[in-house]
């Protein structure tokens, strides 16, 4: 049974790193003592890994970063996997370069808990095509982990009717994606997260999610069981 927790963001305004999701993360990782961390969305891998290790230490969880020794061994030895946020193109490029993409997907399908945040949540879906990031690196493919059957659009912002900005809103960009691609997209607002337990998908957090599907008008899903 797949067990997945996908966060829209790792920092909520007014709080520290992962503070807003602490209770959900610690419940999700109950009994886990060793987590493989994938820092590839950041440029300074050591700094990112150290930051995550400090945050997980009070939960009695040891972090092993895949960049510090044989990444395949780190993934195989871990009791859970965490992919952090940052630049999605950089993240996916390095997952392909290190040949960890398919290994991680296989372990998650075998039941190891998977935690993702922002870019780490995007790559849980079929592709990175719903990212808003700049393509600072070019991955060999846009195909991602595919451990959930829908795309994630984190940091979802609703259109501001008072704004004078004339560029596309996040909703318009997602609708453009659906003009050219089949599939479904979950717009995760800040502070929200998706918890997947097998076939069950539950929205957690203070806000509803925006749901998009090709050929249908966008809809809202309140916290609780997702209709997909």
C-alpha cells in the first residue's frame, strides 16, 4: 500500500521550517527512525541536508542525504524518503543523472513512506509540467515519479480581482496545461497537504484545494476525502 504525504510548502508565513506540518509529519512517520533525504532541488546540497537533519532531530529521526554516499544504498536502507522543495527542473535533472528516479518510485510502490514538499510534491506526479519554476537545468525527460496519478500545483494563489498585473494567473496557466495534456491537477494552497494511504486521498490543512480536469470547469475540494 502506497503511503504518501505531499506538502504545498515547507515554510508557512509567521512560522519556521516545517512547523505548520509538524503534527501531520510526525504522525505520518510514526515509528520511522531513518529517512533518506533528496536535496537535489537546492544548489547547496550540504546546507540543505544539514537544515533538514536539524529539523528532524527532535523527532528522533536520522537523516541520510543521497548526495553524501551511494544514493542507491541510502534509498535502499531508509525507512522513509523525503524530497524537499526548491527548483523542480534542477531536482528532476539530478534524479535522472543519479539514476534514483525509478529506484525511489519502486520503493514507494513497495510501501515505503514518501514525504514531498513543493518541488518534491510536484515530482510525485506524472510530470513536472505544472511547475512555475524557471528551467535552470534541462532534464532528459519531463516524466517524474508517477507515484500519484494526478499533477500537483503547489503554492496555489487565487486570482486577485484588484491586481493590475496583466500576466496569467495560476489558474490560467493550469488551464493552458490542460489544453495540451490529459490529466487532473490539484492546486494546493499554502498550508495544505495531501495524505495518500493506498487508494484513499485526504486533503489536510486550513484551506480547500482547487481541482482541475480537462473538459470540466474548475472546482473546490474542502479538507477531507478527495473525490479522486
